[in-house]
C-alpha cells in the first residue's frame, strides 16, 4: 500500500531564531554570578565550581547564589516572570558578565 502524504492548510511552523551573545574568550577580570532554585545540591556544587573557576581564572569575581533572590519555582507564571525580572536587574547591578543558572544530575 502506498503511504498517504498529508499537507496542513496552515503551512509550516515558523520559528524565529534569536542570536546569542558571543562566548567570552577568558573569564579573567569578569564577574560570574550564580542563581539557584534549591534543586540538585547546589549548596554543595556551587562552592566546587567557584574554586575550579578561581583556579583556572585567578582574576574572576564570583557573586554567589546567596546574593540573589531565592525562588523554588513554578507556583505561577506571574511569580516566575517577576522573579526573572528581579534576578536580571540584580545581575546587571552586580556587573554580571556570566550567569550560572543552575546545575543538574
């Protein structure tokens, strides 16, 4: 039996691709900020990441997650949007060049 080809009258899905910031060549002299939502053991892993970054880039400044507002997450879209605005404003205020937004298993 020959397969049937189906074409949607709506046309293809169009996705606009945004550009991303270029990668930094080096973190020396840059500020790295951390944010954490209480997930997978960030209180253990962020200190390790800090030491590794400082070992590789002695001139890096680290702003720990404890200096950012904490939110466990998805209680409402409005709350998440407001939290994201607060984090973005504070990251800008602290001169953040790089943001580590979490870690995983």
